[in-house]
């Protein structure tokens, strides 16, 4: 077995520089740093993400996949703009772009609408990329426009067969994905649409379909859309953000929808975090939140093609 680290001290220096730049960015904007528990009584509800179970003295808890639920409870309790830099954990996420344990930078801004949080996130990423100088201003494109440009497909209204044909899906893939329309759209985005994005600038994709709203509010101008965005460098996703959903009843309905989807997929069905629902009932202020993966920024800035090279040791090794 190889006991040596994956990376040399230069990567550690690059990481330290990025963390210092991140804290300066937030300090300059008077955003308060907070710390919430990595262990939670509740797992993520997202059918596309799986939590890691932690058992102690017979009691089961979960390592957080994001500090989101706790941070929203802070906002509902009256906290100002907040950020957190922490390790997060996701079961089964291993590969050239994924780690089961990685560094997430997450922040929330009160009274920010979609365009404003998108711009701040792009500014944040550009600030941290000290070696990789992006040549031009970011491209902003709606989710619908991105699909139309890459596949001549309307993602809001195209049926599953049309999406499958656009992907040249074979019988095995059709059987595996079945009638999960959002799964087809996710596959199209990752394998066909995002691969058309350039690496000379960031690409900001906004107004995802409402079926992929997650914890985002419905777009005020079109109920088929959500106020959710992602930022890409080429095909590599760097950030995921929302204007936050504040309606507790709608959020609970979405969680129940996630439970049904998990049951359909044959994966663990998790209980709803009632503390979060209670916090929304108490009143989550109008806000927007973003999560950025630090290791992917390190990949870009150090011209690495494997995320493992950004770490001292592979998680779980």
C-alpha cells in the first residue's frame, strides 16, 4: 500500500490561499461566519444524494451533506447574512470529479434576488481563481436556452422519448432510467449540454424546471420554473444556488415527493426534518443561498484533471 499523500505542499498552499481569500471576501461584505454540527438526526431528502450513517451507542445519526438545514434555522432565528466553510460527506461519491468528503463553502444573503446572488457567486469564484484568469465576463443562459442551443430541445415540454432520442439512448439506458423525466434531464445536462460550455469564462445557468427546484422558490414570472442557478467552468459544476423557498407547507410537500421518489428508486426513505419545517413556519426571511465546492476550484486553479490530487489523502483511505 502507498502511504504517501496525493498532493504536494504547493496544493496545500493553494488551498490555504483560497480559504484566506474566501474569508476576506465575506469579511469585506460583513457576512458572519458560523459553525453548525456535522452530525444531524436527519439525512438529506434529495433522491440524488445519499447521506453517510454514523452510529454511536446504538443511536443512528448522519454526517451532513450540506449545512443548509441548520443555517436556515439560524436565519429564521434572526441571524444576519451568514457563511460557513466546512467538511461535508456524501455516500458513494467517488471519482475524478467527486469525493465522499469535501470542503463546502456555503453562504446566505438576506433580500437577495436571483440575478444579484448569481453575480456575487461569479465574483466570489473569480476572486478565488488566482492562477486561472478568466478571459471574459460570465455567460448567462437560461436552462431552457442551454438545452435549445445544445440539443434543439425544449426541456420544459419535451416528452421522455424525445429526450432519450436526443441522447441516442439504447434499450438498456431506457429501461434503467424509465419514466423519471428529471433523471433524463440531469443526464442530458451532464453529458450533452454542459459539455458545450467554454473554459474561457464561467457559464451561469438559471431558471431550472420546477421539478428540480429542490429548496428553491418558484420563479415569480413563470410557475414552470424555479429561482435556482448553477455555475459551470466548461462541463464542471462549481456552484449551486437558490432564492430560498420560505413556504413551510410547500417545502413539506416537496419533501414528501422526495420520499415517494426514494421509494420508487428502492433507496432509503428518510424522515422529514421537522425542526426545519418549524423554522419555516416561524418565518424564514427572504434570502438566497449558495454552495461552492472548494476542491473543484483547486482543480481549475492548479490545472488538475483528478479531484483526488487536491487532497492530502483520499477520504476513507
